[in-house]
C-alpha cells in the first residue's frame, strides 16, 4: 500500500514536471490566430496532427529527408518533423488544409496525375506553393529536391507545378480544344457549302 502511494507521488511529480515544461504560444495557422500549450521541444509535426487535428501534414521518414511533412513557416518551406514547437511562437504557419482544396496547385496535381499514393502530395504541394509565380523547370526541380516521391517519377509533378503557375489546367485546355473544334467544324461546314461550279 505504501509502495502504491509512493508510486502515485512519483507519477504526480512527473506530471507536475511535464506541465512545468509546457509553453503556451500564440501563432497563426492557416490565417487563424491560435493559442496552444505544449512542450517547447515537441515536434511541430506532432503539434499540428495531434493538438490541432490537421492530419493533412504527413510523416514519412521523421528525419527531415523525405519532405512529406513540409509546411510553410512565415512563407518558407520547412520540415515540420525537425522544427520544435518553440519556433512557432508568433509565426505564420500554412498547412495543406490552408489551401482550401481548390488551389490551382491542387487542381493541377489532379489534372496531371501528380498524386498517386498521396503520402508525398501535401509536402510537394506546400513546397511548390513557396516557389512563387512562373518558376522555370530548373527552379521547380531545385525547389522540390527535398521532397521524395516513390510513385510518379517526378515528371507528372513538374508538369502539375508548371501548369498551375502558368494559370492553365486541364479544364482550360479542354475548353480551348472545344473552341478550336467548334471553329474548325464551322469552317468545315462552310467549306462544304462552297461547291465548285459545273463546267
């Protein structure tokens, strides 16, 4: 019985020590102001997934090698598995949820089959979002060099990024193709109406 009490006291002491190490930080996540209490050395990845419920950010390697957990911290891409929660203090964090599901990059990834298994897609998308307007193919390759994909062979991903940044997508191309087809069809009809005169 005494041992039980001593164990309980020890557990209480550990809980008190843990709570004393927690930090209450204020930051903005996907445009929303948040105050959150967690251990300052807890990984930002775990804070996002466990404390904020934002599970779109994936864990791949857990060592900063694969880029699956990429988020934007004050506009710059970072591996959330390497960033301690303390670095979020006063920062602006953008996760894949912050793009709202209708971002040109997300549409382009669907249109060009840039996503297959989906594990790397949120990180790829966030890294691509940090590239700015009209990146070149070389800039896309360098910008996504820290993001690994085992499925697509990268060419579909590069096409997705370039297409989205140029403001084009499959729907736009389809509409233009339909216009060209209608124009050509009209021209063909007009051509058929013109018959050579009999001699």
